[in-house]
C-alpha cells in the first residue's frame, strides 16, 4: 500500500478508538444499571430463590422447574390474556385520541400553547398520585364519576367500576389511556408540525378535500413518527405496574392481573423469587420481540426513504 | 422513561455491515463474561461497620415501618427515653413504608447489613428465623414464658426458641354504632344469626348494616380468619364445610346488600372511614382505630366477634409487630438486646401500646393498660384465645393466604359459589403445600 493510504487507515482506526473511549462511561453505566440486573434476573429464573437465598446466598439451580410451574399455573393464561387486552386497548385509544388532539392543536388558536402544556399534566403527575385519585373517583358508592353519571341521568344504578371482574379491566384501561395520551399527542404534534405546508397547498389546488389530504399526505408523512409512537407505547404499556397495583392490586379475583403485577406478587407476596423472575423473563421476551420489530421497521423505513 | 431514539444512519449502514456486527465476537465474549460474572457473588458482600470498642457511643441501627403517627411519635418517645437511660448508646432509626420493609430487609440481608434491631410484622418472623438471620434470645436471657399470652409468644417462637419479643398485639372485634342501634331498638350481635339480622335491619339509604375489608391483600385473609377459626375451620382445610359456612356469611351480606360491594377494594382504614361517616352501622376492625374513633363524633361500642352458635368461643388472628435482633457480633447483639428488653418494662409497654391502640403481650402490662382503658377489654379477652397466623403453616402462610383471599374475592364478586371457590382453593393449597 502507498504510505498515504497506510496513514489514512491508521488515523481512521485512531478515530474509532477515540469513539469507543467516549462510549466507555455510558457502556459502564448501562452494564451496571441495566445489563447486570437483567442477567441476574435470567439466572434467578433457573434457581430456587427464597428468603434464605438472600441471607445465606444459597440458591440451588433447578433447571426449568420455575418455568414449568408458572406455565402449568392456570393463572398464566388469564394473565397473558389480560396483558394483551390491556395493552391493545390502551394503545388503540391513546393513539387515536392523541392523534385527534394533535390535529386539533395544529389549528393554532390563541390559547393553544397553554392548553398544549396543560395536556402534559397526566404524563407529569407521579403515577401513584393519578392512580390514587382514579381509585377514589371510580369508587362505587362515593366516587365522583358515578355521582356525575347519576346526576346526568346517564345511569340509574352506580356502576361497580373496580369491583366487578370485567369492568375492573376496562377501568384500569381507561385510567391508562388518560395517562398515555400526552405522550402520543406530543410526538404526533411534533411530526405534524414538520410536514411542509406546501404539500397541503398543492393538494388543495388539485381539489383534494380534508379527508383525502389527511389520508394521502398526513398519514404517509407521519409514518415514521407513528411507528415510533406505536412501538414505544407498546413497550411502555407492557411494563405498566403502578397504575394497576394502586387501582386494584391485580384483583378482583385476578381479573386485572398482568404479567408485571403477577411477577411482583410471586416475588414479594408468595416469596417465590425464582418464579417471579421467570414471569419477569417471559415479559421481557415478549417486549424484546416487539423491540426487534421496531428496530427492523425503523431500519427498513430509513433505507427505503432514501 | 427514555426519549425515543431513532437509530442514526451511521450505525446502520457502514459499508453494508453495522458496527455491532463487525465486532460481533467482542460482543459475544462480553455477553458470556457478564453471564459468568453474575453467577459469582462478587456484589453480594457488604461489610457492616464493626463497633468501636471504647471510643465513644455505639450507634445501633433500627428499622421499622412506623413512619406515620401515632406509632411514629410513640417510638420516638421511647427511643429518647432509652438514649437517656443508656448514655453510651445511640439509636439510628430508619422508617420505611409498610410494603417496603420486607424488600429492604431482604436486600440488607443479602449484603449482610441488616440493622441491629429489626421490627417485623409478626407473620414474617418465621421466614427470617428459619434462615438463621436472627439471634435467639436464649443467648442473652431467659424469659418467663408464663408472664406472656401464649398466642403472641408463639409468633416469636421458631423451633422452640424465642427469636424476638412482641411490641404489642391487636386482633379484631365488632364496632357498632350505639346511636343507630338505640334508634332501631336492637342489641349488639352475639351470634351469626343476630349479626345477619342486625345488618339487615340497619341497612337503609346510604347506610350499610355491616362493613369489612376484603381487598387483594393479606387484609382480606386477616379479616376472614376470625369467622373462619371461630367456626372451627382452618386455612389448610379451606375446602371443608366449616370454612365454606364462614364464607357464606360474607357472601350473604353482599348478596342481600347488607354490606357494600366495595369491600373488595377497601382497606381496613377505608372501612373505619365508612363507619366514622355513618355509612356502616357495624364494622369489623381492630383496636388501632380507637385513637381515630375517639376524635370523631361516633358513639361506638365494641363486642367480640360473633360465634356461629351460642356457647362457642371467638378465635381471632393476632396482629402486631415484634422486635428481633439480627445476627451480627455478640457485643452488638447484647447492646441491641438492651433496646428490646427495656421496652418490655410495663411502664414503657403501656405507653407505646396505648399510643398505637395495641395490647401488650406481657400480661401484667396488658392488665395495667386495660385498667386504664376499659374499651380494650374485649380485645384483650380475645388475645387470650387468639391464634398466630403462622401457627400451623409457618413459612407457607403467605402463599396459602394469597390463594384464600383470591378465592374469597371470586365468591364475593359472584364469579364462583362459596363452595366452588373454596374447593378449588383447597386444590391449590394442597399443591402449594406439596401434598
């Protein structure tokens, strides 16, 4: 090779080394705070972990026994179904309402800035606070929601929101939708703002109406943002814990038990930490599948849009 | 929450292969190294500070979950008294929320940094004692067991040895609204029949006849146990007719509307509020509510848990907390023992228990407190026949309790009949106990 080529190769490698060095602090933090507990959990899934394990460090490996036990538990089917219902129900409405609100705020009326900031409040409030407020709002006899519906003559009997199995799941979904709307709205609004007005002007010159320009301009232009919002929303919702824990604790009769709350209950109520870790790993796998889909879709959209 | 990050193009398309792929061997080796590392107990050892022998006061660490009043002030007062009487000892107290005590204690156990004195909810002692994390009391002293109520003492006994002493105990009884009973010309219930009849008569408008707590936590099992055990049923035989009859009592209340359906979401605190506000004519609750009720306008009375048939004896579960001494070194344990021991002096027991609405397990102190506060008489009588929750089930209690409270809930919401719910629970209990 010519000398100049060798020098260029060397300086490239040096730059690469500097890049790795800059990454090092972040890598260490990620490994300690994220990767180490993750591997720990995977390992715990294969162990018989009890209180004694915390004190003495004894945690015998029992192979797949924890996984066999959780999958043969009739609660597993119910929990997975609840998780899916909860996730899909939350995402669909969070997204739809978030999109509607984003479109609404595109109109840029006088108080829109203030209102947009206020809409962020559900996202900013600590989940414990919102969940506790919801718990009392949805109370059967004393809750404000039932009072309101009764006074408006929309119902004749107070609705047992949190104390009937099928209604309880619906109620926690409603609470979660309220909490998730700001996240969707903010991202979709940002995406909407980046669509050049010229597209809409061109469309109106061609005679397109509102629905057509929405369908053929807005949605395709928002494709990447929609992808991000849906996938991240999915991953966050799969992890939801506080809302359900405070609203119903997983009840009544396990009707709002999802994988995250079940994992906690197995670990800290039953004190079977190995099984709790196993359920946690199952949840992680499901989340990983969606994360992989997300990364692949992002990659595809990046390469296709070039 | 992480902000959404779209992968930068450079990471994706560098000459067709991503940077990650090119260093795949490096990544694979890091991954496997990490996996091996986690199998090593490198991070599992913390060191507790060894006490300085002669250079100044020894600081003893103490953890409890009494962050709220009145227990908080009561503990602070006792600690101040202890420090005044023992100038060479200082107590460093940590109060955590109720649900955080167990996780924190486990975390400290694994890093060998448990406090010198650990307060536990009495069902938790069995688990901790079985791991050898607690010091048996016979290395410091011999306790005259006859001076203690047997039930509370059994909560601190493991394999025949004492591993702590009760701070105080509580149980459950029926509070009734004297005004409502007078107006309806009723006497407080003694049997289940009377309980149902009184609840029926007193349900009107916004007021339910009876209120109890049956949420998705230990509180449900705890509230059910008086009825279960008084009917001579038990948790490990939950499928038997006696247990089913106890559940039937509750289901009848809910079905007929004599108790609110919301009980499956109410904690005992919520139940107390309902009673205070006049939304419930009777409630099943414990003596710790007395400080609150006294501040309210309700004219209340207290009767023991009703029995299925006249002549039977109410059997209530024993609540309350205990002081334990985690194992460290002999000298520290001896100093920690002083803290536990001084509380057992009747004067101190009475002060703390009175503030918290508890009853001492030490019989002379209990008698003294009840003499000062006759409203506690019913609770003290039940203490004599009370049962520790971990009596038969020991470490299996939490698992079995969860099975039972889920079964109770499914019967209360109507997804299963009491018989079906408990028969299924019996199967699950047998499985959990490995039968």
